[in-house]
C-alpha cells in the first residue's frame, strides 16, 4: 500500500493557521495583565483613600480649637487649581536626592508595607506607595523596597456642601436650618465647625500625569470641640 505524505504547501498552510491562532491568543495576555492591574488598583483605592482620610482627619482634629481656628487646614489649598499641575516629578527611587528634595515623610515612619509622603512645595499633594521588601540579590545583608502600587494624591478644601445644623438658641420647631439658606456671615462661622475635603488619586505615580488613571473622593470633617457662644451672654 502506497503511503500519502503531506506536501510542503499543506505544511505551510497548517503552520500559518497555527501561527495566526497563537498570535491571537498572545495578544490577549497584555490585555489580561492590564485588566488585572486595574482591578488590583480599584480594590486598593478605597483603602488608600480611607488611609489618608484617617491621617487628615486626625491631624485636623488635633489642631482644631474651640474657636474654630485650625492651622493645619490653612496649609491645604482652597481649590483644585492650586494642585492641578504638579511641580515635581516622582522619581521611582525614594532614596535618590531628587526624591528627598521634593518629598517628606507624612504620618507614621514605622517600617511597614506602606509609605506616605507630602510634597514640600505643595502641601496639598501627597504620594502613597505600597511596597514589598525583598533581599537584595547582590547583597544578602541588605533589603530593597519594590513599589507594588504608587499614587499621587491631591487634596483641596471644598465648601460646596449642604447640611442641616442646629440653629443655636432658636425658638423654631424643629430648630434646624440648611447651611445654604444661612447668611454669608453664618456660613463663614460654620466653616469653623465643618469643612469638606476632596481627594484626587492618580496612578501609577512614575508616569506622566496625562497618562495616569484617576479617581476622586470627597468627605467632610467636623470640629467636635467647637463651642457656640450665646450672644446674649456677657
């Protein structure tokens, strides 16, 4: 019985079909990796925002006085335009002179899995880094830090909120009033009691601003030590 073999044309066609199939599959790998990174970032964002909110809330609470003055909050920008353009790039190496010149540690300095820095030139700009610490392959006695996730966080004050507050010594029933309906003088007074803060997070921090992904968060903080003085009291 005579055997029939594949000729070169058939082999070439088969290889072409296999190549097309493999190339179609390989194209999906970068897409999958990017989607995985985006999912990890989205999961981290809320935690990172809450992490920084905790620092900001604690710093504001520690500095708030009964008369409503707060030195810490005065260091934060009043609007987004003050932090819109970043004045300093973010070097990937935190030990470099370029990094140390523009960034300073903010909050706890404990050697853990996260790092938070504040820009020295723009007090409303922060840098968050989530790191892994591994042994240096070149020197087993040293430990190096690898950034798993890094984000630039811009913070500014926002007074475009509205809420109901107890109107001091009011005879109304119930004695509540909307801040939007209050006088300008009273609204300025209420800023001593509450303020809104916005956070814009963009990542990864090491690439140009226009190429980053961004998310925005907003929250209010209140002065629990604030006291209203009865104007009738001498």
